[in-house]
C-alpha cells in the first residue's frame, strides 16, 4: 500500500511539473510589453442600417508619433482607405458618434489639437471633393464664413447633406456640404 502512495505521489509531482512547464512556455510566447504598445488599436462606427463600417486604427510609430488610418468596410469585406494622418503630442483623432450620413455617402471624423476640434467630412467611397480636396474641414469653413458666432460642436447629420452645428451662446446652423455654406436656424 505504501508503494502505491509513493507511485501516486511521484506521478502527481511529474504531472504538476509538466503543467507548470507548459504554463511557463505559454507565458514566454506572449507579446512583450513594448511590442504590445506597437499593436494597432482599432475602433469602428457602423452605418445606420449596419451594412458599412468606418474603421479607425491607431498605432504609435518609431518616433513616438501616432499614426491614424481610416477605412470604410462593407459586408463583403471590401475595405476602402479614406485617410491617414500622423500626429504629434497633444493631437488626437476619433470617430464621431454620428459619423455616417443617412445616405452612407459621407463620414465625419474629429481631429483634436488641445481644446480645438476640427470636424472633417470625407466621401465614404474615398474619392476627393471638387477641386481635388480629400476632405472638407467644416471647422475652418465655419470660422471663415460665420463671423459673429463661435463654434461649440458639430453633432452629426441632420440630413444626407446637412450637418448640425451648435454655437456658443448663439443660434444653431446647418452645414451644407454641397455648397459648403452655413444656414442659420431659428433659436
């Protein structure tokens, strides 16, 4: 009986050793912390009916700058590149919560530098606007064309071609992307 106990004890120790050895090997195969920081982070916003996705990847490059890449993906898996930008310290980009126009032809992306936000409008098919513009900087256009009010936020799409604009202590506007003009609404 004592021999059986010793045999079971030895077998238990051997099995435990093998399990510990496998766990150690698995831990060694994990990504090192500095490599994990290099893996891209991905975010997405789906179109209203869910057939399209606006994807954003964010990755730090060797100069400690951040590279943002934006793509549109359809249900078949086809991916269209929309935009890529490398930013330095203090600047970040994000997907707007209401990124997709109702007709799925345009997307809205936010570019933040400190407290300022630029709202950028892109064609979802990756094409340029007239004049070869890759995107419309709706914030710059607002600052250029609307002199009496300060921009607070662009809240997303009011229509397939209109973006809702809020001002600081002023009336709301619509930004018409076809005419690149701002339509003041009643308070």
